[in-house]
C-alpha cells in the first residue's frame, strides 16, 4: 500500500526485553544482544481501500449510520471523480462535493488499542464521521492526515465511516489556481492503525513521530540525533525507556542507544533525544549507491519493574551530506554532482490522480531509464511511494507545497499554507532523497506585500523545522530575476521558456544565465522548468517555433528545443540543477493546444506512458549509461517529400546507416547527434536501419517510412 509498510500479520502483543534502565544499555538476552537485529512489530495496520460507496453530489444526512446508500456507486480507493472530465478540455470539470461511505468491522482483537484512521491524500477538504460522530476536518489536498477514532470505533462490531469531500474553489486554501486540474476525491489510500496506549505520537502533523537528524557525515563517521515524540494515552503514569537501534541492510547493528527511565503522566507526551555515532558508514550516494540503513525506536514500558515493548517505529536512514555552491553547484557527500532531471506530476490516463503503487513504480522506471538523477515533485506533496522510490533509487528530490500563482491576503490562507509546509516537512523529514524544500511557484504578485510576508514566514519555518536542507522557490520566467518573491530562500529556481513563450531557443537561455550569475554571483540558481509542447502525431522537418497555444505542436520542434537547451545548460556548472518540464503529459483542463484539449503536452512521455517522445531519447543519450541508439521522427511514417533527413540519437562514438539495404555511410559524433541531412526515399515503403557498437556489443534500430 502506498506510503505504508507491508501489511502486519500480528494483531496484538509485543516482544519483551530486559534493559538496564539506568545506563540505557541492553543486557545479554535482550533482542539486540546479538550483532543482528530484527525490529519487533507490535503495531497493526489494515487496508481500508475496498468496499466504499460513492455519490458525486452533496447529500443531507449522509453521515448517519443508518443512511441508505444502496443507490450509490461501488468504488475502491484510491478514487477520483475527475479522471475523465478533468482532462477533456473546456475547463468545466466538476468541482464540488462528493460523499464516500463504507461499513467496516474492526477485528475484536484490537479492543483496548488506540485506533487511528489515516488518509494519505484527499482533495481538497475532508470531513470525517464514524458511526455518526464527527471526527474533524482536514484542509489541503496533498498531505497525509489522521484522526483518533478510538472512542467511536467498536471492535467486533459494524462501523460506518462517512467522508464528505469537496474540491470546490476555496480562496483560503492553497492552491487557489494553477496550470493543472484539481481532481477531487479520496485519491490516495485509506487505512487503520492500531497502537498501544503508550506509543510514538501519531498526531504530530501525521508524521512518523521519530526524526533522524544527521550531522558531520563523512566516510569516517556520522552522527545521528534521534528525536522521539511519545504519548501516554493510558489512564495512569508510566515509566518509560526509549531504545534506538540503527542497523545496516543486512540487519547488523551499527549503533544503538537507550534512555534512562522517565515518568510520563497520563494523557501527556514526552520528547526524547538520543545521539548515536556510526563509524565508517556506508553512505547514501545517489544513483551510484543509494544505500539505506534502518533506524528503529522501541518504546519500553518499565512501570513497576516490568519491561514491555509497547511500540516500535522503523524509518529508513540514508546517511549523506548536502551542499550547494554558487559557482560549482550541488555536492553530495563532498563530491560535485550535477543534478539533471524532470518535473513530475501525479496523474495518468484513465485513472487521473487515483494511481497505484505499480503506476508510481513504472514512472520511476521511466525516469531511471532516461538517466535522470533528480526529480522536482511539482507542485505539491506527493504520495509517500514517490519519496520511498527516490530513496531506493538514489534520486535527489525537490519537494514543495502547493503555493502556486495566487496568495490570498487572509489569516486563514496563511495558516493553511504554513500548516501544509509543516505537514510536508514532518511527514517527509527522514527521506534521504529530499535535499530541497520548495515554498512556492510563480506567484503572480511577486512583489506584493501579502505574498512576500507569507514567503518570508515559510522560509523561517524551514529554518526552524529543518536547517540542514535547503529552502527554494521557483520564479516565473516573465518576472524580473530579482523579483522579491525569489529572494527569501537559500536557493532559487527559475522557470524559463525561451524558445516557446518568448525569445529564442538557441542562445537566450545561456545568455540569461550568464548575465544573472555575473550580476548576482552569490545566488545559488537552478533551472526549475524548461520545455515545449509536442504531439506524437504531428510532424514536419526542421519546424519554426509553433504557437504555444495553437493546435500544431510538431514533435520535431520539441527535439530541436531540447537539443539547444541542454547544450546551454550542461556547459554551465554554476546551475546546480536542471528540471525538464515535464516528464509526462498531464491534464490541465483549461488548455486547448497541440490537438489535445485539456492536456499540457510538454511531457517527454505521453500521459498513458505508452510513447517515449523523441526528446526522451535525446536526454537518454546524454544522461544514461545504458546503450542508446534511436532513429528520430520514427512515427512520421507517411511521407510526401522524397528528400528528407535521417537523425539519430546515440551514446555511441560512431553510427552506420543503410536505406533499403544501401549504405549511407558511417558518421562520428561527440554530441550524441548523428545526422544524414539529405536522403532520398523511393515511392512506397522504405526501410532505414542504423547500427552501432557500444561497450563491445552491437545494437540496431530500424524504421519504415512510406513515400506517397
């Protein structure tokens, strides 16, 4: 299940161990006396994704347990009601209320546990009832939230969960407006957590409750300060010991610490900090070696001289150091790493936002195939599965909140936006892949008082919550480079569309970057967006710049654009990161261009993930280590002109081509482009074949083009 551990099989009980509570060191015979460690698992986690009833309207009284929902539609979550109408153009997709209801029998074994309902993402406002009792409301469409349902869920009995959802425009919740479809529904997973009364806190902005802060990370040693927020929901004071174990991938313990016993009164929490040192650590080193440790925190109830492990939370830990220099760019573990990657939206054809773990994994497979080492997860908090995959695969991540275009000058908007940032940081603090926290994107009133007051407060929150990562912001390309909105953060991204909405694709990008770097040499800058639209069904040889809002977006122009853009970006090391807009086509229902109403077609891959556009292979030839040999314009199968061009993207040193079995010769290239500028097709079918030797193996690509 997305963003959650594998399903728990144990419904109750906990492992016990013996602690020397004064010294905090486990004695022989405890679970950790051996050199290897397996974390006890007293928590219970259960899917609640199946068996929902849904209606796309507001219905009076639907929260009542006895309400008759037999006429509603049967659905499973994740679910959205805008998968179709949010991607067909017209900007008229449904934005309003939908209701979800389901019956659920809580296992009787969970009697006496604390029970939490968890929603991984509901857009945009959710009101939740259990058995007719109102649990509360969550505002914000992209972050996880939990409600304590212990008092109302009946173990062993039938329970009715009712959720009212609305994606109606709300000027007090970000985003108020943005260039994508705001799909409504319970579009991520729903689950039930059961924990002991004495537990790691579940309601700390729905974060994990343990926070792993790294410092002084080198190949020789690393320091990890573990903050554990625990809570005593029992009716009596408890004596508590916290034990932390860090183990490598094989389970071998590399560091451990135990706290002294302390009392925690009923209905009260405590915050425990422990510092651990790891000698000669294996580092998380991006694509080269995304090595992950496990950090487990055990809560021991030692009241009255006993010892019971009441809760355990295990988080993955990737040890690494981060730095950004205004002249030399990004450094991971002390070594320069040029970040080059893509922007990612949550969406795909047919499903909309209601995507599965397998869908997330396929997206990362494609991002890995292109050779990217960085992802900007635009323009909101993504599902935990995305961050987990980035950790596992070694992708460096720019994570951000949905503050896009518009700021409402109201206390409610400020509070909601600040809350979304705290949720983003608390819920994702332990992901080693995340290097940057983004506080906004392209605010239209970039010098406005309200906008900049809010941005300043958000930058301050990052400094307070996580001073070890970098704050960042994405400036709109039409705005001045020194727009006030872009001056609050430690680093700045720029969304530049030279060669599409304005300017020339060939030289303007590099000239702009050089000018900014010369005039503001201390600014640490990135290219947060650049790209152009492309239809896989529209083709022409060497096209001029199309009209961005027009119906004609030939695939060949996208290729020419990215060839020129990457040449300019790759040669400027002071640009710490570059992010193509976008990896995949995605819905923006107000658009009508490129022959695809409702779709932003700037993706390197089509929305259904079936077609990698030509420009995808341009980057693959430049970024990936895997052998690449690709004939461009391959989908332009019906030709009307006998004379045409053959262009190949490859990371080979030489490529040989034939046309209908006749040799076109062998070309060498140092820039991954092999071009035969004038070949002559014969009437009827023509077969073009190219071959190359890469790393000692021979590769072939072939296309058929028909003339006439």
